[in-house]
C-alpha cells in the first residue's frame, strides 16, 4: 500500500522501511481485516499471498494450540515428528526427494543458491554462476537481492554478491548469452509476482528444461509465491508441466506463520553436515501448522475451487479493463494483475482502501490481486465492485 507518511509519535519506534497507512489493524477473519476504528476491509493482499486460507482459520488456531502444549522447538540438531511428517508429505506430493525447512522465502532461496554452488563444486568442477532474470524477485538477503532483477537494487548495499548473470524472461537467446563455463544453474519464478504477475510461457520453461539437461545445469524454480495452490495446482510447476531439479516454497505454506522449504531431487541434494542450518529450521510449531494447511490445500475439490474463483476474478478484471479502457489482464489461479493506462496505480490503491478494499501496486502502472485461496463467489464479486468504484471515482455507483 502506498501512502504519505503520517507523523505520529506512536510509530516512532518502528524503523521506517516502507510507507504504511495510518490505520492500525487489530483483527482478521477469513477474507476480512478490521482496523482499531472498527472499519472492515476486504483483503486482497492477504499478507502478500501468505494467508492462503485467509485470516485466523480454525485449523491453524487448532494446530498452534495442540502443538504448543507438546513441543515448541527442541533444537535443529534433533529430530521432531512434525518436521519429519511435513517433509514426507511434501516429497510425496511434489516428487522431490529431500527438504530443508527455513522461516522465510529469502532463506529458502539463499539455501537454493548455496545448494547450487555446492553441487557445482561436487559435479561441475567448481562452477558457481547462476543465471537469473531481469525483474525477478527472490528476497532481501544480500545474495537473493543480487539474484533478483529489481531495478535500483544493485545500488543499495554495495559491494554486491557476485555470481549472477542476468537474462530476460521468455527470451531463450538471452539465456544462452548469459551462460558461461562457470554456469551451474538457472533460477526463475514461473510467474514473476513483483514484476506484475508476468508468467513464463510453457514453451520457454520446456526449452530451459532441455537446455539444463543438455548442458548439465540445475533448473531451479522459486515458488515462494506461485506454490501452495496459488496458481490452481498444488505447485506451480504442475501448472506448467515442467519439473525443476530444485524448488523453493514459502508464503502460503504456513498460511500465516513463518515457514519455508527448499526441496531438491536426490541427484543434487548434496548438503553435508555443517553446510546448512538455522535456529528455527523445521521447528515443530511451524511444521504442525504447515501440515494442517497442506492437508487442506492438497484436496482436489479445494484446488478446483481456486481455479473456479480464479477464472471468475480474471473474467471480472477483463470486463473492467474493457469498460474503462485499461490494459492487459494477467494471471492464473488466484494471482492476478491489471495493467492501467497510466502510472496512477498508487492512487488507485489509496482509493480502493477508502472503499474498503486492500490491494497492491506491483508497478506504478500495474495492480496486483492476491485473495485468499478459499474465496467465495460473493467475495470476488464484491471486490470487483469496490475496485470499479476506485477506478471511476467520479461516476455514480
């Protein structure tokens, strides 16, 4: 959400790392958020696609309560049952062989970068470079920022982590030009969320798979946003029909609690003792929640519902675009973007909030929508109605 900074003494102790509205949110239930003034908002941010089942779902509350009375976190140096069960379930459902758990998507992606470099030493004579893409977003650690292609990031915290060559999404020639004898892997988001929901084409992903097989490279998918049913399949690669060697998950995996996962096929799962770790890696409290969330997301009828409501949202956005002379509508499942005909996305976000709808401006000219995955038809229709009021503020409704 973009807004003017409000000088207020109660905010002075938080570092000002982003612009926030002055409202303080105190409660969430399902698709809705309430601020301290009692105003209700339809939330199509959902924590940036984190709350896969909306705010405060009962199954998460129940999992937290039950696990918190048994074991919070023993130590990452000890086994615990929820992490073992979650790892087994993820591998069974995805076809990968091993998992490392973290707390954030950036941590999972950092782990993927480390895994690729270790595999490069083991299998590729010390190769370490990873081809990544312009406009990509992989997180805010120093290595994941270097891997990202977000404009201006290279000037924020120099010196930058080396070892990343940039290509352009859906441009195979640019990938070929970025490869070198030092290349070890190709890392990309199947859909670039922060860039404005820009999907890779199935043809491009198939070409990358062939290229990696021919050159002996790893294909790594960052599914922090596209995984966990967001695109209407349990994992984004299933939507596109192309299997990577390495996949990262986050956001929706915990449904609102911090957990992420790095998954790898056996042939490249080369971490040894001491290579990777983390204080909260696989702690049972978060793993118990993720197990409950995953059990809901994996159900065929749930995935069918994501696709159905996603189609409803996509068609509604296309109708709004036609009616208001706007631009392209892009998306799958319940991750969508609407191109405007101007750089006024921030102002539209403000007007949407005034109407009681929370959305995101992915770019100055692009709106992004990430409703809960169990959205109802009524919520989709209501959100579209509120969006239209914000798009045409001078018209009567």
